[in-house]
C-alpha cells in the first residue's frame, strides 16, 4: 500500500528505508524534539545520536501502513523490522509539523 504522507514525513520514511541517517535528519527543524523509548532528544545533535543508535545500529526500518490526522498531529502506524528483540514491532509515530519541517516526534510501541 502506498500512503500519501506529508512531504517531511515521506522524506523521513524513505531515508529510513535506506538507513540513511543524513536523509532522516533533513526534515527536522533545528530545534526539533523527539521522544523515544523514555528518552527526550532535542536539536539535531541529540536526534542524530538517537537515530544512529536506534535506526542504523539495529537496522530498524519503519514501514507505515496507516496514517491519520489527530489533534493537530499526523499519526503514522506500522511495523518496524530490524536486528532487535521482538522484531517486527508495531510502532506509532506522532508528528508535529510546521510547514515542511518536523518540529516534534513521539515514538511509541
């Protein structure tokens, strides 16, 4: 199934499929915040470190299969496959967008 995701989310997902951390970083605002696995990551340096650990090290690829708009956010759901215990795991990504950039992302399983 092909989803018509907003462009910054689509860019993030497409880069993640290639495990391209630079590409995953491009749609994030300089002051973006990511909440993942109990951690809070602010700004490009912290987010890059989290992505290098979570996505690249574990070869974690998120494959969205549904999305919706909810309370001003874009909520994207789907499985992530990779070299981690329990793979695949279904995740929910909650994106806050500001035009063509990601301002905030919360990832939950």
